C-alpha cells in the first residue's frame, strides 16, 4: 500500500514528544459511575481514572501524558473495547512491560479495566488515525424486566415489528445530514453511516452501528426513532422525511445512555 505525502505529514504531527514512547490500550468499563471518557472538573471521568492509575507505576507524574481515546462517550455509556493511547517517558515504568496491564488493573476500580496493552508505532493516534467507530445499543424486549440487565439494556416490554425497523434502518445507511438526530451539535452534521444492523439475540435486540464519526447523541436518537417505527407509530417513509427535515424536533427522544456500548475502533493496517 502506497503512503501519501499527507499521511507522512500526519504521522509526523502525531508522534510522541522526544524521549517518550507511545502505548496502545484497550479498555472496558461500566458507564454508570462515570461522566464519560472526557476529563471534567470535580467529576469522575474514565480519562482521569486511567491516568491516575498510571501515576504510581511511574517515576513521576510528568513521566506520562494524559491518555487519548478513539471517542468521547457520554455519561452512563459503557465500553466493551475502547482504544486509547498515552505517551510514557522512556525508562520511567517501574513494572516490566509484560506485567503492566496487571499492575494497572490492580490500581483501577472494579468498573474499569485494561484488557490489552502494548507498545504502539509512534505515528499511531487513538483518535486521529481511527477510520471507524462501532457502537451497539441493547434493548431487552421482554414483557417483564430482568434484574440482571438493569442498567445494561433498555427494557422495552411492547412487541417490536422487526421487519419495519429493518426497512427504516436501511434507508439511513450512507452519507446524509443527520442534524435531526443530534443534540446541541455545533459541528457540521453530515456523516456517513456505514452500518445499522438490527439483530435479535434471544431476549435482546441489538442495534449495531458503525461509521467514521458520530454526532452528539446521534446513535441514541436513531435508536429512539427506530423503536417508534417498531411500535407502528412512525413509518419507514416518515423516517426518511425526518432525516430530510434536519429538525431535531421531528425525531424521537433519545433512548437512555445505559443501553449504549462503545464496541470497537478500527485502524488502517500498517504500511
């Protein structure tokens, strides 16, 4: 695979500072106790919690830069496999590299864990070199609630017309202006939705979503609207009209955060 001059320039810009090496981390967390990934004043964030766990394993706090993640999740959103990176000063680690993941997990709370950790190429950047982000939203579609899924899936007791939901979902695939499904979004609102699969797994209905990037609350707005389709309150054709309107008031309310999971990030193969 040929590397363009622009890619070479990006790689140089994303390199760690001199004297530091880059590490790639895969994380899993239960979102109920966090305000999301991003550091916030006087609030418990995943970013700060992870960074604080590194500090006892280093010679000094300045031996590490704060971690950077593939995406910024909202409060209450879970992660199955979030990719992050951070830069560590060469030779600053107290544990041996092979023992680092276990040492970190010993300093992390029960609702956050490192599942993988390894040295990364210097041009790797968890956010800027990510080519696809994946989410799954889980709906517990049972007449009665299940306590073991409390806080981990949205309980939706009514029957869902899966065929109608899948027809509507198919109309949303591709590059569109998704302003109607975003909340308080100041960025440009055109995005490419690469995947929106609706899969029945026993009592769970899973909405599997993939794209390079997403707007604020976009996935939750999409799922909320598709559940209206499943209830017979909105037709597939009306969903198209909502999309074209670019008006947030035309789409359904966001579903709660506790059913949403960041399920993975994709990066370009080494070249």
